[in-house]
C-alpha cells in the first residue's frame, strides 16, 4: 500500500528564525514538534529582519524538517509606523493569495505577528475549509488603546479589533498566555470557548545556567566586580524604562552596581538618550544577543529586571521572566499587582515587586537587593529554575501547545 500522505500545517508568522524575535523562536519550536509528530509544516514568513530590514534571509530553506517560504516586501523595519504597516499589509496579502493554492492543506496556525495575520488565515479558511488555531501572543490593539496611542473608535482600531474578534470566533483552538489574557478575550471580544491558557516556554536549549566565574560575557564587558541588574528583551511601549533609568541616577554612589540593558524596541531610544546625554557609569546598553550566546548573557545577571505598564495586563505577556528563571536568577518586577509575574513571584518565592511609577522606591529596593547575602539570592534563583524544570519546561508546554494545534484535524 502507498504511504499515507501526512497532514499539512500552514504556519503564518512575519518573524521566524534566524530572526532573533522571541515569537519566531517559539513558532519554530512548535513547528519542529509537529514535524516530529509526522506532519508536514510549511511556514510563510518575511524574507527580511523584523527590526533590521537590511538583514536578508534565504527565500527557501528547510530547517529542522520545517519548510520555510520567505516572502519579499514583507518587512521594511520599524523606523516608522507607516513602514511597519506597509510591510504587514503586503505580508498578509501575499500569505492570503499563496495559501489558497497550498496543496493538501489540513490546518492553519496563526499568531499575532503581525496583528492582522488572522485576516489571511480567515481568507484561506473560507476557500479551503480547514481549521484555524490561533496563538494569541499579544493583543497589541488593546495595548495601544491602554497606552493612549490609539482611539477606540478610530477606523484602524475598529478594523484590527474586528480581525481579532473574527479570528477568535472562527478558531477551533485558541491559546492565551495567561489568565488575564483569557479574561480580556472573554470581556472584550466575547469569546470564552475553545480557549486554552498556557504560558510560552523558555528557550531551554540555549539557557543553561553559567556561573559568574566561568562566564566569558562578564569578562568581555568588564562586569567581573559588578552586581548586575539586567533588562534583557523587548523594550516596547508596554515596558516602562524611565523608572529604571531614574533609579540608576540615585544609585551612582554604588560603583559596584550596574544596570545592563540588552535588546531593542521603541523604548530603547530612552536608554540611548540617557547614555548620550548623561554618560552614566552605571548604565550599559547592548543589542540583542545571538541565541547561542543567551546562556552567557542571561547568566551574567545577578538579578533580572522585568517591567510592565498597568494597562498591559491581559494585553501582552512579559516572556523575559522565563529566561531569568531558566538560568536560575531572581526577578525584580516593576509592574502591576496582580499580574502573571506577581503570580510567579508569590508562588515560587523568586523575586520582588515594585511600582512601575516610583523611581525612589525602585532605587531603594535595588540598593537593598544588592546588599543581600549571595546565598539568599542563589536560593531564590534555584527555586525559579526548579519551577521551570518541574512545571514550565519547554517539553511540557510545547507538547501541550501542539496537542491543541493537532486536535480535531483529520489526516
């Protein structure tokens, strides 16, 4: 008998490895697991980098068994909102057209990168009659409204919310990242069925803990005698940065304390401006690190910093907390309570919470933390890492996620 044709999953994501964006890496992890389950996985993504559009990627390649198709004119960088929107619109249009003719399509997995990606999934679904699975990585339109950057009744806002609502209504499986996102989906979009709550997993393949004494990253960046508070990841509109910069000013009398920022995003400019104008000796800024170097960069911290604006609850999920936990470091969270991060901190006794609007409190708490015994910090880090290995590992969460993706799909 001829071999049975494997089911085909179309994965839609504007970002995908080797692009360093976390969403793309999580998509790849899931795609590889689904390939290992006997599926054919085809990815439609951008041919250029999301943050750095000068970065060009192979138009076609197979990576870990996943077939990747990179589309032209799908990213023009993030320098202006107009260019970002143009790249997103052209990407969605190309995906919608190509997906209509993809042979033997069985299901579609779409995320919120870009926000209107669901429109392409719905278009393909209409013609191909295949199930859609929706991974809600964020609700960026709601986040823009909460931040005062978008008006609820504006045409573009209503259009994007309409895409979200329709995608949620028509999806056979929806994955929300935490209980607050689940509540917002129900309250704002009226969808409370087929919703599964699970956080994203850490990139465990790349984040084994490295001791300070054996860490070349600390030596390279002259951190050997420093107590390092590290912010590593996206510096987006929902991540307050100024509270940390103002706290750093109040800590200049502690030459052993360093605030190290690693990553990108719209608020990276605040750190660049602080360094250019004040030239502080206790603030350092680096770009995103290659994923194969994450174990060294993340482990270089003594304490990791995670921030969230009050309005970010249910709109996005600060994934950087899992990298900190995976390398066994405690977390100082400047954000609202309750939130998913405070849930983690309280459950695993692995950090502290401060207001995102009080630099004096931030400085006072950082001063206190820098004076804690090393053994106390290590114990907190060990509890954080144990939480990853016992309850939040990539193996556990990725398998649960892929169960949702493949459930109810015929071969």
